[in-house]
C-alpha cells in the first residue's frame, strides 16, 4: 500500500513537471491609448499547445485590457511571442500573467 502511494506521488510530480510552463516578460510598448504590445518568452513544453493570459495595466496596476493567447505547438524548448492587447484606457505596462498547457 505504501509503495502505491509513493508511486502515485512520484508520477504526480513527474507529470506536473512535464506540463510546467515558464513565461518571462521581455518588454512592452504602449502603441496608443487603446493598444499595448507585449513581448514575452514561453519555455518548458515541446509538442503541446500552450495558452497565456496577457494583461495591460494602468498606472494604479488596474487591468485595462487582457487577452488569452494560444501559443502554437512547436518543437523548440522556448518561443518568443509578441502580442497586441486592446485596452479600455491608456496602459502604462503590459505583461504575461500566466501560462498553462492545454
């Protein structure tokens, strides 16, 4: 019984690490009062679709725009993405909030 519990825990840990995604912000550009461009890098998963939540924030760190971005299946460990996010007010920054494996 203990062996099965240890095996299940081990598989759970391995499974989670196989599906973990790292996202790093590379930069942003405020294009106009209704658009911000966000550059980021996604790494950690090969051969699977990844989705990322990209946000635009105002000077008080309130969300003024967001977008779910699908990163296509690829055979490389990391990919750089540039995505345009529409906003309801002028943004002062843009960033990737989180990413996950589909």
